């Protein structure tokens, strides 16, 4: 299938499968999202009302500003190092980091210590980020992966990043659990199938056709970042659509123009995500000897770090229409109604074990 941009990722994936055999869901998802020339993120700017989805930094400047102030406080709690990397994983349009840096100017010692590192797989989005951060007043470096970030204390921010990392699926059959693969049907179209081999170490008892979704890439990355925080000092804040207890079931979904679509229909043309298993991420961080805070809901986190005050301060200088918009954004970010993000989104923080507290998690005891 070739679309208007000549983007024939589906054809390339079918060709790979014809030559090498069916591929795990994980490889399919990674190709669909960040194939260097034909992936979803590498060929477009997907954000905003005109795009496929809207994220918190697009909803309101308050989101990035509050995360910038969170980073400033955490910087103090980790010993106020004179040089600190402020890292964002998957910065999208760069809005969050621009808002965070503007707010961080209120803490000049922190602001002056910052080197910005943006981990981004897409050149198109890196260019957007360059524009958003031109004149931000701090040095900015782009990295393809976390491994490329030079050593030193680092505060990591990740909003809707872990949900873009590829997942593995295992399906229960009468003989045991088998990995779900993407293969070709009789007409040569992409279709889901199962590995001929049973996973010998997966022994969970569940009804046939149950699905186990494992965010292996997210867990590996969390292990690396947590280990780095333990050795080099720093912190991480992850905000994402997700759940706080590991359970059976699949959450892989494809979204195009704000609608759900078939994940196999047009690879590279729809956003693919899976909800984040925050309990698995927490275990990965603690196994690396780091400390975790949360997960708490996005609504609780944002209220605790002062979103109500920030909204009042912005409204004090706003026209009635703008004041209404601020109230709407506040509800969208913190509410628990239909289409609101306050409880669907969760927030997890990671630090060294010696850190006593970080803002936003007062209702939650540190898990280790
Ligand atoms: N944080 C932004 C964007 C979220 S979308 C916001 O809240 O608006 C996911 C972002 O992660 C995009 O910038 C995408 O290009 C990037 N991305 C996805 N997978 C990636 C990977 N494996 N490595 C690096 N960046 C990735």
C-alpha cells in the first residue's frame, strides 16, 4: 500500500516477512513508529488538533511550567549540582521543554546549571524542537538514544514516551503460551498469528486466548536510566497513559486523526501505543537499586505541585474567554471525566535511595 507521500512501509514489512518469516509484534511496532525513513514519527508532525492526537503540553503551558518547577526543586533535593543535564525523552514539538525552561528561570541557580539533552528518533520532530527552543538561553544537544548522553547528573522528563516503546504479546493456547507474530495471510496481507513454539518459562494459568503484554523495551530502558541515576545522580519523572498493577490483557492501539484504527492496516500512518505498566517500570527501577515514588494519578500529582495556584495566577491577567480556556485545560489535565486525563494518566518518579522526598507524591509512601 502506497499513500500520498509515497510511504510504503506496509510493502517493506510484507517483503521482510516474505523473506524472513513472521515478526514479533515488538519489531512490527518499532518499524511502524520509528523506521528511519517510513515510520510514523519519522515522517510527520502528528500533534495538535489537525494531527492525530493532543498531548498535555499542547493542552496548556501550565503542564510544562510545573514540570520545570518540579525539576528545579528536585535539583535542590539531589544536592544542587553545578552542572545538570535536563533530559527529555521523546520531546515531540518541544513545547514541554520550552515551557519548563521558561519557568525554571525563576530558580536562576538551577537554570544556569542546565544543559538540555533531547532524546529523539525523528529528524522532523528534532527540527520542530530546534525552533521551539531557539533562544531558550541554555545549550541543547540532540541524542538518538539515552546511551548517547554523556555522564553527569541528569533529570529525565518523559511525557507520553514510554507508551511509544514496542511491546511483546504472548497468547495462551492449550499447549502453553506462544508469542504473537505479524505474518501474511493467503492474499499476502498483514495478519496476526502465533509462533509455532511454546514459551517454556511462561507458566501463568489463564483461560485460552488470554494475552500477556510485556513492555520489554520500556523495562530495559528504565533499568538503564535507574542504574545511571544511582551512579551519576539525578532523577526521572515519567507521565503516561497506564495502569498501576500488572495484569493480563492487551492495550496495543492505533490512532489516526483522533480515531481508533486497525494497527495492521496502514503501518507508519497511524500512531501505535500500548498503555504503560507502571508497576513493571517501578520494579525495574528498584531492581537497579533506585528508589521509586508513585505511581500516583496525574490529577493528584499536578494538584500537589500547584496547578490550581498556577491557573489562578494566569486567570488574574486573562480576558473572560481566556480564563474559560484555562479552566477547560485544568479540567482536561486533572479531571476524571470522559476524555479527561487526571486519573487515566499516572506519574512515577525515580531517584537515588538517599533522596527523602520529591514534590508531588505526598499521598504516597516511597515504595522502597
Ligand atoms: N512528549 C511529547 C511527545 C510524545 S510522542 C508530548 O508530550 O507532546 C512520542 C515522542 O517520542 C515523539 O517525539 C517521538 O518521535 C519520540 N519517540 C518515539 N519512540 C522513540 C524512540 N524509540 N527513541 C527516541 N524517540 C522516540
